[in-house]
């Protein structure tokens, strides 16, 4: 049974004041969480009033206290519009965002936890979640929630880390070169995982090689003696390894390659997910993964290497993957029984790029035809692909063909390129916006279908996934 974190305050008012070099409140307070959104504040949270381009958190301080905030981190010149109660203390600083970063830095410094950081063009959140589940078998584990992986999410996640954590797992993302460096230096990981390098956010770079260099910025924050877990089968492995060695990191290849220290030996699709065999530093483990897809199995292998390097129990970690569930919108599936047969809905609507789109089509293509008579893909635009975007979309036609997809619905101006590249019998329909495609998709899908929905977040494909799930959950056809 994994040990649990002993219940104690995340921060006291005195600790916050000491960390920020400011005067403590008149009466000490106990803080059990940290939030930057007054709508999600829970009782005991410290509310950080961030002033952004579109909104100023200072406008919502009263709402934060109404929701149970234990205190608020505010600018020195903030003047409450209504008097605050004695149990609604303010921590006044020059810049609340800089103070949040400092809280994150202090939180990292005060813990003895072993830390993993995950980046990559695809698979970051899934790999982070796998690590959270697996490391939890070996001790108290703190991990960033959702996709809190940017300049705001990383310090917030650090500030939420209990001092008694044994392990910490943080996701680090980027859109432009230079964004990962300061975040990696905040996290200071013992292990850094790069899941994959692909043409994601390519409109902000001149080449994939530049993207690889930007991902390699994560090594700038590695602790002395740290390790870099890298995709051996990726074209940019050698350059990633060279960047890691420049930082004196141990390079650990993972993947299908015979040279990989963490190697995927076999993968078998099952009704519930898959069965995977892997060699992790010469330790062979076979485990059930409660999610389909060879790409997820490879992510699991990378995560198991991380568990081993961080001092966790590899066998217990592998067993825990039987309980792993893909994050919402990242491959989570739902099955609905109808009089005409089952309907499988695979929700990949959170994001998309060429690499993840091919992986998702592979998953749909592996659905057994004995159980599902039709395979249907509902695809939205892949964004931030630059001037080659139409070609990236049109090239998906080969993956549609190789995976025996029966019908494809397309949403968005870029997906028109795929629609036009498909044979007439595979064209389910095209619409300029996802909301205009929802009706035709709902009309088309019926019992015996497996349907996968995917697109970049901006293409708003999630509404189609939710509409399908709602329809078959409430009134199966």
C-alpha cells in the first residue's frame, strides 16, 4: 500500500511571507491550495490576483473570498472596493505573478522529492499522467493537473507541491524557442523525458531541427547527474542526445530500437486496451495497459524508465497501468450498447498535429471489424502548421486508406484539402466549422460504428464528441 502524505498545511501565512520577503498577516492563516481563477477557488486556497492582457484578477478578489479563499496575493497598490474581514488577509507584493514564480521556486527548494519533467511534440500530458499513476505506487506523488505546462501553469503547479512529496511530475510545453528554459530551471528535474519531435507549431520555426533544439531546452534545468530519456526511433534522436550530453546528462534511449535501454518488446491489442512487454534496463515486465495504441505503449515504456531512474518500484508501476485511463479528449473511449450493436466513441478532440493524427487513425484502424462494421473518422483542422498546412492535411488520405477507414467527416478550411483527396465513397461530409458538421455526424453514426473525433483545440471538435456521447448515453438507436 503506497504511503500517504501526512495531512499538513501546504503553506502557512508566515511561510508565504518568508518566501516572498514581505510582512506576515496580523493573524496567521493556513493555506491548503493555490489558485489563479476565482471560479475554481476552493476553501483554504491562496488566490493569486494575476493581471493579464485581457483580465485583472484583482477584480475577482471578493468572489475568491466568497468561495472560501484563505488569503489573496495582490499588488501593493490594490485598494479593496469593500472592506475585507479579519479572516480575509492580503499578501501585498510588487508583482503577483513574480511572487507566484517565487512560491514555486521555494516549493521546489524545500522538498526532497525526486522530480520528472516531460516535454515533446505529442504525448506530454498522457506520459505525465502515466508517471503520476505509476509513481503513486511508490510514495506520495504530486503532478501538474490538466495541461498546466506554460509560463503560468508550471509555477502554479510547483507552488501547489506539498513539501512531503516523494515524487513530482511536471509537464513543460512551448510554442516558441526559449520558452522551456526558464520553466525547466524552475522545475530542476532529476529526469527529463522528450516523448517525440514532430512538426508541431511549425509555423513558428523554420524546421523540425529547430523544434528539436527547442525541446532540448529542458536539459538546461536538469539537476547534476540527471538523465534524459529520449525517443530512439525519432529522426532527431542524435541531436537531442548531443544536447543532453552537453549538459552532462545520462542519455537513455527508449522505443523499438534494439539499442534502447527501455525497449518495447511486444504490443498486442485487446478488447480492454493492450498487453505490453518491455525491457526496462534489462528488467522484463509484461503489463496490461487500459488504453489502446502502440504510441501509448511507447509512452508507457518511457515513463517506466523514468520510474526506475527516480527510485520507484517498476513492477508495481507497470501493474498500475491496468488502471490508467487516457485523459479527457486525448484518446479516452466510451462504448454504448444499442439495439443495432455497440457504438465506440474515441475522443481525441483536445488537440491535433500530423504525428498525433496518424497515431489516432492507427488506433481507429485497429478496431476489430468483427465487432464494429464501420470505422468513422471525424477530423478538424490541425493548426499552427504554417504554409505547408494544406499538404499536411491532404497527406492524411494515405493513413485513412491504410487503416481501412470507411467514412471521413471533415471540419474546417484546412481539412477541405483532405476531403478533396479522399475517394467519393469515403467522403462523409465537409463543413467550414465544427458546429455545422455536428448534425450530419449525429445522423450518420449508428449501432455497429466505431467513431474517432480529433482536431486542434481551436477547431472545437470536442462539441461533436460530447454530442455523440450524450446521444448514445440517453437514447441509443
